[in-house]
């Protein structure tokens, strides 16, 4: 092995940067709120740019605001090895989801700069735009546009609840740049907290991620007849809360029948009118369904539709289901997966191969080039939660694996 | 009988006023949106004031903006007979709820003015403030303050969803006047559409209302642990939508077990955070329960609390129930009820005695003096709905009954 095998990341530097980033949009409960394309998101990026500039990186964005910090290699003919994730968060987000992958990638470049190591291929750190999809309703938005899976103009037209569009925010922040979408990449590695309890339960220090569960976001609308809550007898109502009870009950059954990898999450409940003494005219909620196998996911979708239709019709209500997002299961590149596994072994860390339950920017990148992911365990599997937590030592382990996997891929 | 027994209201005038009022805050679907203390509510009152002034009434408000149009009688020592209801509507309200009682009362005074009939007691038409309780969360607010069942300062501090207070709106509109609260009234009669299907089903032209169902408004909050919708296994979640399904199911059972007069209406569903891929931290909804007997209502309340506690605890969730409104069952004054029954018989209309399913300003007025109500059927029992409808002939019948009941009470 050459001299780079003895390189180590600086765990203290990585941790202090994670804590500094968490202060941007910090919430009272210890999390972060840096929703995509907000001023807080811009402040987070400014901090990243300051750190990347300090080690000599050049920075550039593409048309949807994906930001790349580049450190040149020795071979001008080689495509870059890209390490990255996102800096935007959920409204009540934690300190590590996304951030850890960006700052872990930056830690790899910082370590190389510190030790004067230059790789053959260029190395880049990617900050993808609006991975969370909570402010603007399209998760992994930046990587989807980059991979040409979503149309730039349609994405620019997406609006938040106040009617502000992605395009208006990109223009306001000056994030729309010239870097081509869908460039050729030698490899893409994304370091992330697991966001689930599997590694913690098994005691593995590292998860070598072989693929990602498919998921689909649906919006279910149940419509009834608004009527006065007092005089209208129960049996003469068309109350959408009656099918709601049955749909929720059936939804959990649909997931339970498909084993431990199936997921069903109803959320975003809203009813109209906002009046305590009127039978609702509409009840609307989202359903997130997931499974690692495409045909099982299709089966869950079909069964949910039948369930909604039957429950609504049984109670004289109307119904509608819209598909807001559809992300098929992903299998990662075998060579990238092996690079991660070998780096984990080289650093002497225990590991296992797992499937990601959450979607990541790596899913879209994988549709255009070789990609894989590295997971570290997180406390109680909690994520999308202000209490999301990892130990500094765990953060260091993951970054070390990322360093050695990147070195093996960048030569 | 004296000459007044041959008096008739002017059904065309009443109907044209109803239609003119419906244009104020008219909705695209044919209803009205004049929420309490809004500019539209003020425009509606201005129209009423114009009509009342044209027949020589004097107008005055009390501290909570209840508006009274007064026509003096011949005997200065007698307390007024008051006819009234409200002009504010639900956000997607109909054309008749409340409005019919105000304009029916005005039609009585207009008929007397037209025929030069002066009663012994003064007659007044009351327009109570914020009966609906949809913008500011206290239904029958104006009559509750008038009856000293609610505290004026607390009511002034109530805020709408934008944080605007009742007090600020009363001051802005100049509605806070000097008329004493809780004055002595000789009698109070409220004409209203039934808002239910009972009269339509039985074919009765008039409902002689003997009392009002008690009701209670509760807000149920279920709390879980926000977690990422992908990686978090179903059996490790604390998902508040699980107890929600059970609570809704049980709520309908609680009502069904208590016979045809029991009502249960879940509404105003809201969950946080607004994110499709996060298990909700909280789900909140209102429950409106009603019954004509106080002990049965208490039993429904107690059973609902047990249901919420058990369902939440079964799924590792937290729960809380707040009481937002509590209106006990009301029995109307026998003499007022008989005056209505006699007037109905005198006009030759078919009628039956019924219990109101909805709360009305008459409930609070009844706590301070003699009161009763007159109902007319409405199409399909629909109310709190833009499609709320009555026929012009039905409107005339109710106003005619109100006229003769008022004459018998005012001497």
C-alpha cells in the first residue's frame, strides 16, 4: 500500500464544522431549520464556500443551484470523483441529515490538502439543491434535474405554500450557474447517517449501502357534504372522516402484510372548512409508501387505491389520489460498493451491507454514473427530528471510510 | 280578535332583502362568506341599518357589538319584545342561517310600520355578534357576553388565525356601544331555518322549538415521535395516525349507541410538521358532540376521553383534550313556546314541537329571560353549506308566525 493508506481525517475539525453549520437556522429544540432556497440555506452554503475556498477549491453551480467545490487532480483527462449530499433541512430537521455527507466530503478534501496529497482524478464536493422536498414539494430536486429526470422549467415553476417559486428564489439568491447538468462523473459517493435503527441494533460501525428502497408520495383527498354538526342526523351525513378511519386502518394492514421492509406513512392532514361545527367538505392527507422491490411497491399502491375507493363509496363520499413523487428502487454500482467495502475493511471497522430506506441524491446520480453510499448508525434510528444524533467518533469513522474509498476511486 | 289578526307580512319584500343580503360576501358557489367582524360583516350590517332606519327605528350597540333596532311602543314602562338572530356566516355559509331571523324580525317591524300598528311594548330586532364562532373560536359570542356567560375582556382578547383580536376589530369598526348588557327583555323570539331534515321528512310547515341540544367542542391532540418515513421500521414508530384511526372509529360508535339525537363531528384536522416523509409529531382535530340530555352528553364526553387515552397509550403516543366550548341543553320558556304554537295555529299552518340540534343565540338569551324559537324546513336539511336553501313561500310562513307571536307577546 502507498503512503495514503496511513492518512487520517481530522475528527475534531469535522465535528466543529458540523456544530457550526447546525447553528445556522438553529431551532430551540437543538435541531436546524434551513429549508431549501431560504436565507438560512444561503447562510449555510456561505459557510461551506468559506471553508472550501480556504483549501483552494474552485466553486461553481449549475442551472438548478447544485453547488460543486472542485480540487483539481494530476490527470486533466479524468472525470471527477464526487462526494456530496445536501445542506437544506426539514422544517424541524436534525444536525446531520445531508450535512454530514457534505462536510464529510469536505473533510476528505481538507485532509488531502493538509497532507499535500493530489489525486489523479479531480475531487469535488457536491451540495445538491432541495433534497428534502419539504418547502418545495419535490424531494431530491437538484439531483433529479441534474440527472435530467425532472424538467428544469417545471421545477423552476414549483411554488411553496406562500406562492414563491423555485425559479424566483434561484434568481434572488444568484444560484443559477453555467455548470452543465449531467456531466460525466468517474464515481459518486454519499456519506450519510442511516436514519434508521438497523446498524445500531446489529452493532455494525459502518453500513455499506447496496441500494435504495423505492418510494411513492400520494395525496389522498376525501370529499363529503358540509353540513351543520348539530341538526344533521348521523345517518344522513356524507362525512369524509368515516372513510378516513377505514383508510388509515387498512393502510397499516397493507404495510404489515408485506414484511419488515414495507413502509406506510400518512401525514400532512388538512380538512376544510376550518370550523368546529361543520361536517368537513374535504379531508386531505399524504401517504408515503416504500419497498425495495418495484412490483411490491406497485401492489401496495394498487391496494391503497382500492381501499380508498371502497371506503369513500361506502360512506357516500368522493375521492381522488394524486401521485406527487415516484422514485423507483435503486441498485448501486458494484465497483463503488466494493470500494466502500474495501475501505471499511482497510480501516478495521465492522460493517454490513444494507438497503437504504430513505431516498438520497445518490439515487438520481446512480442513473447517470457509478455511485454508492456509506452509512453510519445514528441514535435510536431517529431522523427528520431535531433530536437526531451521532457521536463524534462515529462521524470520524464514516469520513475515514469515505476518504479511503475516494482515494481508491480517484487513483 | 282585534284587527292585527288579519295582518300579513310582505313575502316579496322579505325575499328581496334576503337575496340582497346574500350578495354581500357572495361566494361563487351561491352562498355567503361574511365572517364575524370582517368588512363583509360590516357591509351586511350597513344594509340592515339602512332598512331599519327607513321605518323609523333607532339603532344602538352594546360593548360586544350586538346591534339593536328599536321601534317604540305605547307603554314606556314595558320591556322590549326582541326578535333576532345574526348576520355573520360560516366561511362557506348559506344565505339563510341567522340572516332569516334578523330579516324576518325586520319584516315584522316593517309590516307594523306599513299598517300604522304600534304595540304596547317596544319591539326590537337584535343582530348578535359572531354567532358562528368560525373566525373567532367562540360560537354565540355576542349573546354569551350579553347574558354575562362569557367575560367581555376575555372575549375581546380572542384572536383569529392571523392574530387579529375581537377587541381590535370592534374598535376598528366602531361597534362597541353603550347599550347595557343583560337588559330586561319581555320576551325573545328567534326565527331560523331548521338546519336539519326533521320538518322536511314529516311535512310540517313550522317547528315550534321547545329546547336546544347541549353541545361541547373539544380539541383532541395526539402526539407521536417525528421520524423519517423511509428507514424507520413500522413497529418502532410512535405514529399519532394510528390512534387517530381508532379514535374516529370509536367516536362514531359512541354516537350510534346513544340513539338518533346523539351527534359526533370530527373536523379541523391538522398535522405537523407539514412534510410528506416525516411521521407526524402531532395530529390535532376538533370534536363536536351533542345530545338533548346533559347526563348523556357527559357520558359521551367521558367515553371519548377514555377512548383517546387508551388508543394513544396503546401506540406509545401522548394525548390531550381541551374543552373549547360547553353549551348545556336548554328548555325554552313555556309561555313563549305557547305564543309560537298559538300563532302557528292562528295562521293555519301544520306544525310540530321539536328540539333544536344546533345552538342559537336564543340559548344564552333564555338564561336571562323568556325565549323561544320558530323553525321552518330547509332543503335536504342542509346548512353550514353554500347550497342551503328555502322556498320564498316557506320564508313567508315563518315570518307570519313570528309576526303573530310577537303581537301576542307585545300586546
